[in-house]
C-alpha cells in the first residue's frame, strides 16, 4: 500500500513537472528576436509574453498564409511562419502566452 501511494505520487509529480521543462523545438529561432520568455530585447519587435494563445496562433497562421504582411522586416515573419508546422505553432503559442510580460 505504501509503495502504491509513493509510486502514484512520483507519477503525479512527473506529470506536473513535464511542461515546465519541455521547451518548444523551434524556440531558439524565435528567441533571437522575441526573447526566450517572449519579452523582446529589441525595441520595435513585439513582446509575445502573456498574449492570448489563440491570438498568437491566428497571427502565425496569417503570416504563414500571407494574409498578414510583416510591416517591420519585409517577409521575415512570413518566412518564419512558413517553416512552422501546425504543432510548432500550437506549441510556441502556448509557450509565449504562458510567460509573464515585463
Ligand atoms: C529576425 C527577427 C524575428 C524572428 C527570428 C522572429 N520574429 Fe516574430 N516578429 C518579428 C517582428 C519584427 C515582428 C513584427 C511584425 C509586424 O508587426 O508586422 C514579429 C511579429 C510576430 C508575431 C505577431 C505579434 C503580434 O503582436 O501581433 C508573432 C506571433 C511572432 N512574431 C512569433 C514568432 C515566432 C513564433 C518566431 C519563431 C518561429 C518568430 N516570431 C521569429 C521579428 C522576428
């Protein structure tokens, strides 16, 4: 009985810990301009931290489909988004929306 309780506690803590350590695969590319935590280090580059996940998914798809043009660096975000799968977009949007804006 004691072992079962201990095992379940370990499984539960592993499940809680997982999302904290799993950084999106493509995060390093975005981090150069938007910061690892979505707080952009570059003036004029938008902060993504804390923005609504659905909003971020929508913007990345709009860049990908060319329905939104990059107004700051021509074509940059369009090319960035074209390199992302639906799963990447979902993962990156979840990551940035979960960060605290500074
Ligand atoms: C070379 C710099 C650069 C890189 C790399 C880059 N971005 Fe961007 N991103 C920008 C700039 C500049 C804008 C603003 C474009 C505009 O307003 O037209 C932007 C806009 C965005 C927006 C829209 C934000 C808003 O508030 O509407 C999202 C979402 C975004 N980027 C996500 C990403 C993701 C995800 C990655 C990585 C796959 C990435 N960016 C890589 C520079 C970059």
